[in-house]
């Protein structure tokens, strides 16, 4: 079956997602602001859930249309082929959001969409009442500038939930963003990665998973595993395929440190749960005393922004000191994500390149300092 998909993502991660989806064999991949659209079959549905490192979730795109009135919304929804997915026993709750549109009441949109889907399914399935005791088909809607997109979620819990991070420190970076930082840093399986303010160790764990080509969703389940349209063998086959793609015997090593002993304990536990303790070494250290174990390395770090963990003066002082230890020298590159717009001034050097990213709702930049000669 040819299926249209939509992937919502953190702003700034559209390009890595488009690339990973193409590599997975998805077709017609198109990046938009905050989401990526693509097509594929049932295998791609399972593969994207198991293997996507940067997406928030994988949704089946049922259809899109323009709506200015509740009648437009009702008729547009009713026209779509919901019966391809939703059977007479299945659950189909509705949730979503509306932005910059004539239809702004989310709860009204929610009930109108539900009513329209029920009307459609009543006629097709020849029933008057839906018990909704079967598999979950979570309907999601987005209305932006009067354009309605209707989707069914295939993932369940967000794809950033890999399963290894059961605890985190005060300001953890989202797993999808941490993985993307490693992508932007072009981290390879022969590199050495450092995160000298590692908190719960997300960047180190995601970096190691990336270079080892470990599929992030290998050890979790997805809503669509209960769908009759996607046979169990497909999920088994896709998990096997992902497992076979893992790299072993690599020289990659990662080093994490932090001044918070409790955060380090969490980081160690998380790395162990991900099965990666052999690759990552942790120590309790101040980042301003950064003295690496190797003569080449890639530093990827998410320091406090002067919002949640430190006040602004303390953060500024920290950035100034980091500029003194993250020196421009052969074999070293530095990637620092922060919301502080004056970062370069405080750090003391202009970045070779900057990239706008969002850490949740916080607008950040990734300041990239390449290796000498790159
Ligand atoms: C934004 S958090 C990092 C979160 C981390 N990326 C994660 O996913 O959990 C910043 C971390 O910097 C640590 N930190 C603050 N000042 C430090 C310093 N001078 N040296 C080392 N670590 C420091 C804090 O303890 C905190 O864990």
C-alpha cells in the first residue's frame, strides 16, 4: 500500500530528517517548516518508527484541505477515506491544534472532526454505534492559516523516548536534538567525543548510538504494532534489519564530565541501560579545567543558558572561561548550543558557522568551531 506520511519535528531538524528518511528508502521526501512529508509502504512505516533519530513521531497523512467554517471542516473530514485504517471496533480519539486560522476553538474542531469521522464510518461499516474497544488510531489535526491536515499517529509515545533515559537532571536536552547536534558535528565512528557539562549524558549516549548505527527505537513499542494493516512479521523483519546494520569494532570513545555528582550517576545509569558503558567514561570535573585525554576530539556541549540553572552573570563568566579552554588548535572542533545571543562575544571567538535550533520552546543557536584546516 502506498501511504503518505508527515513527521513533525523540532524547528531546524528538517534537513537531517529528510536525509535519514531518504536513506531509509522513503520516497517523495519534502521538508517544510517544522515537518517533513514523505511516502512509503508498511515497511517504511515500521522502519521510520524504529530508525528515525531526529523525528518527534511518524503520522499517516489522511488528507489536507482548506477550511474557514465548521461546515468546511465537517465536509472536508467526511470526504476522507478513514475506513482504510479505522475498523468498526477501533478507538479513534481526536486531538490537535489551530494557529492563525478562522477556526480557533480547538475543542469545537475536535468534536466536529470526530462527528464527521463517525458519520463516514457509520455509512461504510454499517453500524450505528462504535464501541471503540479495539486498537488505537489516534487522530491528530493541525490547522494552520486555515489549512487543515488530518493525520493518524503511528508512534504512541514521542520518538525521543528511546527507553534508556528513565531519569534526567534539571535541564536535559531532548534526545532528538542531542542526536541532531552529533549529526551537525559530523561525528564519526573513529572520533573521540567530549561533553564536559554532560548532565544526564544525553549527547554522549545519542552520539554513541549514532556512530554505532544503533536504531533508537529498537527497544520500545509503537502504537501501530497493534494495527491489522501492519503484520507482525514486518515489525520483526524491520527490527532484524536494524540490528544487522549495527557497527561493532569501532575506535570511537566518549568522555563526559560534570560538577554535579548526582547528574553523573544518572548519566552512567542511562549509558548502561543503553548498553553503551564500554564506550563512555565519566568523571566529576569542572568544565573550566577541561584537560582532554586525547590529542584530537569533538566537543559537543549544552551549557547552562543563564535561565534555568544559573543566573546570567554566572553563565557569562562560564562562557568566558570556556573560551579560554576550548582553544583553536589542530584536531579539535567545538559545538556549543546556547540561547545566549551574545555567546560569541563572551566566548571570545566568532563561530565558523551558526545554526538556528529550538531546544523545546527556547530559541538557540549551535555555534560551530571547526577543526583547523576543515
Ligand atoms: C543544560 S545542562 C546539560 C544537560 C545535558 N545535556 C543532559 O542532557 O542532561 C548543563 C549541565 O552543566 C553542568 N555544569 C554547570 N556548570 C558547570 C561547570 N562549571 N563544569 C561542569 N559542569 C557544569 C550542570 O551541572 C548541568 O548538568
